[in-house]
């Protein structure tokens, strides 16, 4: 499958040895790619085993594009399979079962949903992640999951601000152009400015600065 994806992507035979493994180590429909010397390894979650090969090829082609853009600055054109993969990922939230709903995050979601989306957004999975300063929130398309850094539990306004950012990802999805996916588009940034507190970004930076300093002294 990797050799097929390579050939259709670059229009030349794959000169590398390859291996494809399905693993329990990944959540949802995640995957990664690695190259060691002359060998390419792709690992996918076991969820992919029941998905059409054409869609899996599209995923592999996206992974190959990232791999070779980084290593060799090699460009590749969008393929039909890549388009199939992206369409598949965008439809997943409609069929994802909500199994995780932390009460604090659900309250934040409801506030943001009512204030900015007229209550029309479907509830995603809502869960806390690690105590991270660099990754405050994420939205995972494949599992319809909003994941928040636990440091935001200390400030409801900042939690809502980051929640709003992640729900914009859920609402707007992502934009494709020339084989690349864009998540923070002009439309996204314009909507992000509509948050009710115009100083939220500055408050967030100040909060992180103070929180890091307290954590430093607590550690020592």
C-alpha cells in the first residue's frame, strides 16, 4: 500500500523498503510515519483496518508529503486519494459517539456554544489533557474531541476563550489548497476577534507568566 501511495504521489517507483503496522498505541484515526536509512514505516491505529484502501492510501500520501517536504523539500500535487481521506476525516465528527464529558468543560462548552454559536454545535468529547503551558487546547477532528490543559481550570474566562478557539476548529474544519491543510484561515482569525473580552489574549499571556513563576518556586 505504501509503494502504491508513493508511485501515485511522485509518479515514480518507490525505491525504499516499506512496512505498514496497525497499532493499539494510537487513539482514534491517528497515524505516523518514520524513515530509517532506506526504510519507510507507517503506523496507524487499528481503527483504519476497516476503512477503504483508497482512503488509507490518501492518508499515507499526506504522511509521505510531510516526510519528503521536510527531508528533501520535494513537492507533490494533491491526489484523488488525499481528497478522499480529507473528506472522510471531515465527516467523522458526525458519527463519533460522545463518551467523555468532564463537568467543568461541559459548562464551558455550553456557555461558549450559547454565546457564539446559538447553541447549534453538537457536544464533542470534552476532556482534560496534561498540565501544559505550550499546548493549552486542541481539537481532534478524527475523534471529535476538545482537550484542555489542566492549568485552565483555574480561570473560567480564559478556559472559555481557549474553548472558543477550539470550537471554531470544530465549526470551520480546515481548508485545503495544493495538498496542504490550513486551520487558522482568515475567516477563523476574524471570528476569533469576536470573543467578548478583547483583552483575553493579553490576560492569557499574563496568566501563563504568573503561573509559570509560581510553579518554578513551588518546584524548588
